[in-house]
C-alpha cells in the first residue's frame, strides 16, 4: 500500500518535471499539481542546500531528480523489508 502511494507520487513528480522542462503555462491543473508536489520539493531543496551544496542552485532544478531517486530507493528498501518473515506483515 505504501509503495503504491509512493509510485503514484513519483508519477505525479515525473509529470510535474516534464511540465517544468516544457515551460507549460500555469492553469488550474498545473496549480493543483504544484500544491501536491511543491512541499516535498521544498524540503528536498532545503536538504540539498545542506548536504549537497555543490548540486543545489546549479543550472537546472535537481530537486525533482534527487527526490525521485530517493523515493525509488525507499520503495526498494520497503520491498526488501516486506520479504522478511518477522517484519513483512507490516507492509
């Protein structure tokens, strides 16, 4: 269930990033997408400034890519934890 929610968020993040790269003008759908995605991107940008200062603020916005990779890693870890006999029932 958690991995399904992460997958849906990753899909929305991918759509958001493609619209950002194509410079699609704002409308009600892009604003709705921004209200869902931007809080996570703001946290990611803050963490990047602290832990990856050489990557933050350089050319393109790396925060969506870093967030996407981090979420995929979380899915992998949850998948591995789900296979453990004593912990698997939680997932």
